[in-house]
């Protein structure tokens, strides 16, 4: 069995009731990606990979549905995801809850309902979250609750058409998504570390999309940069942290959604360790309705020079442990 930790979908009730209120761009992506909204089409792709089971996550934050209250959208999404898992246990093993992050009291209530009543196995947190940085104190109650529940947070980057240079109205060539999203993941991870959030909530488990963004590749730059800042400017940003800086970055988990790049996964494995690497495909965002993502990701893991035990852990064992699904 292979457990895809980061597979995206829009459940039927969301497609019917909420999608028409989203932005034209969101609607265009849905129209152009059948397996995002069409369950039968999704199953036909999954039939080609009979040993793959998915953990479902919503494609986009609940705040993106203009005229609807985020808490109402969250309930629609979570009820829909839970129903998909319940009705299709041969396809879907679990789901992560969406939360109305602009109102932490509502977010906590929905997290409680989703994990207790719907058996969801954690929460998805977009960054920035409702426009706010994820290291802010507004999010501390959620982090505390996820530690108590012993369930993970899925950290997903999201940037809009933010211009790349002053004087331009928007990012050209969709660069904001191509490079802006891995950068946003890296920014969020760095702020969670440097602010002391991971020191304060040491049991918090966070799954980063795209194998930790830029962190594994630039890990030594992190150390060198802050060593230099301390020497040149006398500004030791690490002073409040009692442990070596990179130890905190290694607390994160990384998925394997790097589009079939074995060298990148080898770098991620060397940094995070095989026990913090999780099979994830980012389905269905490719030009083959998700088939390419699944196929290439499986191939890239099989091409890694790791032991069979480590490969089994990456494909399924780590997800079973992290989501406490050992009997799935």
C-alpha cells in the first residue's frame, strides 16, 4: 500500500454550492482539472495505481469563497471530505480538515468537530493563513490543540498574483505559483522556527508541501547566514533558541511532491531523515489529470538509493504512524 499524504480535491457539495462563488481563476482551474471535481474521473486515474490510497485535502482555503462565511464553507468541505472517505475506503484512507482561520474560536470549534465527529486526521493550514503569518500568537491555541490531539498540520503555501517587481501589476508567467509557493513554504517554516513556535510547541507535527520548499537544498545557507548576521551585525536571532537551529527545521515533515525528481528527494531525505519523508503527489495538478504526478512520484521514490525498509516507510509507514492509522 502507498498512502498519498497530499492529494487535493473539491468535494461534491463544495463544487455544487461554493465553487460558483469563488474567483473566475479558481473556477477555470476546476473546469480544466476534471479529477479535482469529478469523482468518477478521479477513480479512473486511480485504477491505474491500485495500491495507492489518498489522504484528501481541499484545494484552496475556505476564505476564497467570496459571499459565503468561512465557517459555513469549512463545514461543507469537512462533511464532504469525511463522506468521501467513508464511502470509498478502497480509495481514500483519511482527510485533513479545513478551518475558518480568520476566527480562531470558530477554527477551534471546527477542528474539534472534524477530528472528533468526522474522524479527520489533522488540519490543513494555508500560509499566509487568512492573510496572517502562521507564527503569530493568534494561532497558538490551534497549535496547542493539535499537540493535545497528537495529529498533524498540513502546511500549504498560497500566494496570489503578487508582482515580482515594483511597477508591475501582477506576477508574469505564473511565477508567483511556480516559485512563489515554495518560497512561501520556506518563509513560513523559517518564521515558525525563529519565532520560537516550534520550541514552545515541541510536539507539533507539521507536514510541508513540496518537500520543505527550499529548506533542504539551502540548509547550510541557513546556518551560514545566521552565523554571519551574528558576526557582522551583532544580531544573533538564534539566541532565544536552546537547540541548534537546524534541529528545529528537521522537526518538520516533507512530502515527496517534487514532480518525479529523485535527486531532490535524496536531498530531502538527507535533511529530514527517511522517518520524516512522506509519499505525496499533489494530485491532480498536472497535464494528465493527476496520473503524471502519481506515476512520476512513485518512480522517483523507487529510484532513490534507500533500503527497502526506508522505502516502505516513505510510501506508507510514516503516514500510518503520523496519522495514527496503523490498522488502516
